C-alpha cells in the first residue's frame, strides 16, 4: 500500500504524473522535467517533499546520543544551526544521511530520508540507552522546498522571518502564511538557493495555497521529483540508495568532511583505520565527452575495457545540454581530467572525471 502525502489529491488535480517513490505516491513531474528544472534554476518552484522523515530528540542526554550515532560533531551546533552528517553502520557502510537541527541545547530535530524512516528510528532507538525522549513526527509533518533565486522575494510577504539574510544551513521559527510556529530553513538540495517550510499536515493546504498566491508574480510553479534529481545531480549531491547505502564506504563517497574523528562514534575506529590505510576507490563526478546517458549500475571501464568502477547516478543535464554522472572508480582513475569510459549498450562511451558541481 502506497502512502499519500497530505496534498496528493492537490498534485493529481494540478496534472502531476504520480509515481511510487520510497513507499509514497509522489509527483514526478507536472509540465516536464526540463521546464521544471529551468524554473528552479532561474526563478522559483515548489517541491512537496512531505515523504521525508522527521524525528525530535529531547533530554539532557540527547547530545550524547547524537554524538554516538552521527559522523559529525553535533556539539558544534548552536540554536538555529543545521548540520549535515551520516549515520554509520557497524560494518563500514551508511545507514542514512540526514540533517540535525538544534532547537535548544536539549532539543534536536532530525530530518531523514523517506525510504529509511523505520530503519533510522530503530537504529537510533538501539543506541538510546539513557532514556532520551524520541518522537517520530513524520506522519504528521508536511515539508515544502521552495527553491530558486526568486524564493526569498516570493515568500517574504508571508512571514515575519527575514528570509534574504538567512545563512545557508540555518533555520528560524515564526509565523508563516498566518500559521504559528512554522520552521523555515535554508538547506537546499538544488544549488539554486531557497527555503524549506515544515508545517503540520492540517495546515499544509493553506500554506501551499498561500505560497502559490504570493509567488504568482514571480512565475512560481510546482516541481516534481524528476527535476529534483537533475538539479541535485548538477551539483554532485549524493542520493541515498544510489550513491551511498549500507554497503558503501562514506570515506570513499567523499564524506570525510563530515566525519569527525575528534570524538568516538559508531564504527569510528574502523573508519579511521580505513582512512589511514588509504582508500581503494572514490566517488567521482564525470561529464560525458561522447553522446550517451549514463545510468545507475552501468560499468565504468578504462581505455582497454577493464572494469574500473560503476555509475551510481547519471542524467542529461538540462542546463549544460550534456550528460553528467557520479560513480565509484579505482583511485588511480579518480583524478580530475582523467579519461574514463562508460559501458552503454555494449559500447565504450568516452567521459572525463570532473569535480562537481557541474553547474557553477
């Protein structure tokens, strides 16, 4: 049984093509991926990403619990600050990647991937040995990502929160579209700037309608998950299930920057040893030189046809008008500018390793 978000019927009425995604009935596109992608890059668009999971961790030991399960140093957070991290498993892989919002020194708000809500909840619960109060509010919470360079202008009339000066990876709570206690953050997954609006399901329709009314003058449009994928790929952002999973090394995935060995966390000793021994492969970005679209799990080969890795994500970039992708390759081939080949329909199709973001 697919779950619906609070606004599934609204998306169907807007003509969205609905698809199953992470157990939810989700809009993949409305007017078309390229058109929606362009809207976000140059104007403003709204994603309903209410399928994402939200947990609240509360209590004197909440920080200790987070320090145990998070790869990053949660003690560096202050009220109103957001942090990106991953949850390491005990075997060298990744349970999930997630965001931690510090509400106050005893209260944290976590945002996790839709496909991992139950898995993450069980994992964190397993390490909750000090009675931290945990609340799963995923089913009661709607989330709208309003993305694009015109997002602040389009939304400012709806809220008392100053949007334009809001720094990347911070948040504030305030009144939004006449609804009190709305959480607004700036953590974008598109590279186009913008804000995330967290509201209770019962206020979702009211807030959605207000956003579209306020954004009318800015050409605001609803955007589906298809464009979300092309936008994040142009930035080289990881997607759980594609580029990282239970069996991928977070260090090989380039997540060393959120791996803080200044503290002990789950599997930290093994990850530190892996780092010191030297990585065998790396997640790299690449641009296609020859024509062809790389897809998840396609082989990456060298000039002689030897398999040196595999594609994890790939698409035709609507902005660049050429194909780009992410994939793991042996470290000898990970240097920027290295020629590699993607196995597409029994052909060796030329590409070159390119450090993301692909769109500056």
